[in-house]
DNA sequence: CGCGAATCGGAGGTAGCATCTCCGGTTAGC
DNA sequence: GCTAACCGGAGATGCTACCTCCGATTCGCG
C-alpha cells in the first residue's frame, strides 16, 4: 500500500507527450465549457491542434477525460458551497451560493453537466452529492431558523432550482447571456419567508422579436 | 377558388384504410403523450397494430402526423387561456392558467413539446404565439393593475416559467408524477406582488433516496 | 549521429438509431 | 372475380459519435 497519489508510474511521459496531454486537458476545459459534455473528442482534438488518435492514446475514452477534469471543477463548486455555509447570515449565504452556481453554470456548460450529474459517472455523482449534503443541510436549516428562508424548503431542492435556472439560461442566452439573472431573482423571491414587494429584476423581459428568435435558436427545439 | 377546407378530395379512403388512419391518429396521440415528439413512427405503428409502411402511406412524414394532431391540441390550450383571461380576478386567472398548463404538460409530453415549440413547424409555432399573445397580455396587465402580480413580470415570461416547471417535472416524475406541483407553487410565490408568508407547498421535498434515483432515471442524464 | 521505442495523425471502421422506401402478398368492393 | 388500393416490415439511407489502426514522424539515449 502506497500513500502517494501517483503510485507505480512505470515511466514518465516523453516530453512532447506530456505537453500534448496538457494541451488536451486545456482544450477539453475550453470546449466542454462552451458545448457541455456532449462535445466530441474530435472537436477537442482539433481545438488542441492534435489528432483524435493522440487524445485516445492518452485517455482510454471520453469518460476518462471528463473524469480527469472532474477534480478541479468539483473543488471549485465545493469551495463555493463552503464559503457560503460560513456566512453568518445564512440567507445571504444561500442567495450567494445560488447566484454563484448559476453564474458558473451559465459560463461553463461542462460545469453544469457536472453539477446536474449529466454524463458523469455514477461514482463521481455520488461523491459530489455526499460531499455537498453536510455543507448545505446546516446552512438551509440556519437560514430557516433565522426566519429568512421558507421552512418548507429543503436542501435537495437546490439542484432542482439550479436545473430550472439552467433551462431558463439556455433558452434566453442567445439574446443576452446574462438573462438568467432575471429568473434567478424570481426564484430567490420564491424562497424568502415573506416580502413586502418584489425584488427588482436585474434584467428586462425578452422582447417580442428576441423571444421569437430564442425559440428558434434554442438547441432543444430540433425541428419535427 | 373554393372556401371548403377540404377542397378537391379526389376520392374517399377505402373503408379499411380510413379505419387505420383513425387508429394511427389515436396511437400517435397516446404515444406522443407518453414520450413526446421524439417517439418513433415505428413505435406509433406498433401501438396501432400496423406496419410503418401503412403510417407512411397515410402521412408523408412525421411532421405531417404531428401537424394533423396539432389543431385539436392547439384548441385545448387556447381554450384554457381564454377561460383564464375571462376571470374577473386576473391573478386567479393567471394562477389557474399556469396550473392547468403545467398539469397538461405533465400529463402529455406531446402537448408540452407543442407549447414550447419543440419539433413543431415554424409556421405552427408562430400561429400559436400570435393567437396567445392578445389573450395573455391583457390578463397580465390586469393582474398587475389589480395589485396582485409583480409589475416587472411580462407575458413572455410565461413560456419560460412553463419550461422551468417542465424540467422540474421531468426530473421529479419518476418517484411521483405529481411532484411538479411543488415547483409550480414556488414559482407562483415568486410572481405575487407581496406576501406575508409562504404558500404551503402541496408536495414534500424529494427524500434522499428518491433524489438519488431521480438523478439516475432522468432521461437527460444519458451517462458519459 | 543513429536507431528503436514512443508518439502522432486522421482516415475510416463500427455501432446505433431514426426516417423513410419498396415490393411481394393481401383485401376491399364494384 | 378482378383490379386498384392497401398492408407489412425488412432493410436502404443518412447521420452522428466513439474509437481503432498503422504508416509516418519524432524523441532522446548511447
């Protein structure tokens, strides 16, 4: 039993190979961020300026590549959750967390696929859930005890709300990639215990033409 | 120039053919309701107890079949919208409309694909939008004037909220197909101008195991 | 410098899936 | 009974994504 993370490496990669491995990872980060996990490995290879074969020698398959990138993204998400949970005002913490997560997933589709367990291995998904739960649960309870968060809310609702915001984001992004903020604030107004008036929405509603175009551009509407 | 809708029908279908046409339509209604518009015509043919060839002789392609079913579904949606718009209490009308639409789309995925313009011909989608707009716009304005609906809400937000509820519905349906109601009420609480406390949520949050299973069963998470 | 092992490129093999066609066999109905 | 209309469903077609293969190239040790 070895305690070093990289045990029994028979031989380090040749220098060019190692450099290409880095390039592949970088390209994967970028391409996955834009297109999500259903981007092709061919795309990633192109983006890295390499052939697909090179990618496949370094990573046995697509899942392995995603897995190799998992740790760093996972750490980013966990970091946000921890920071949010440490806020004295738990409601502010929750608001901040939902905002940051929405922003991340709006900017990086791969991260979103990760958060929402799309095309992530079952093990990884479970790992993420198990790590997040003990961080989120107390924060939610505290926000409720402090009287700011509605008491019928539950921590498991968080991913579902993220999913809802993600869809709104996808749908409205073509006209302005920041339009998701409107729907985030709407959701937050749903979560608070009581309020005298609406929180001002940070973005205007889509106008007629934009809406029409959004329906066309929307990837999920593939024609029938 | 003829004013009859079915002009120049060269000859009525043979009796067995006409009966099969009905069977196909019925099967399509059922299968589309369960699986949405990406159900295969092969599935529909099976369900109708016929071969695919028969379906394709009657309808030149899948889009034509969907189109043939469009009118009746379209009428149902429009009917709901009109009824909602006629309510004296416009807020109640809006709440009722969002509820009914959500219920429809939860029970019939085809209807949802129709509402959200997925795989519906551009002409049809435009037709639906143009008909709905003059019904929804005044209702929204009235609800705002009556002081119940937040003033920064817009009628174009309605389809987006439907989309959000649809996703929540998809995600949570495996454990209980009525779970969407929880998220509908959340959304409604976001829309009202002011409230002293939260509207009680009609469904409990998903429990731990259900949540885990939901992530697995979810069609959008196709594995990586 | 030279040589063998490691690496690269990217054209295609393979697989899966959905739409739609084709034609030998069947049936309605005059 | 006879013919035009109809049926069935195997498979042609088209597409897309994952992955493999092998000749050409490059690294880097001796």
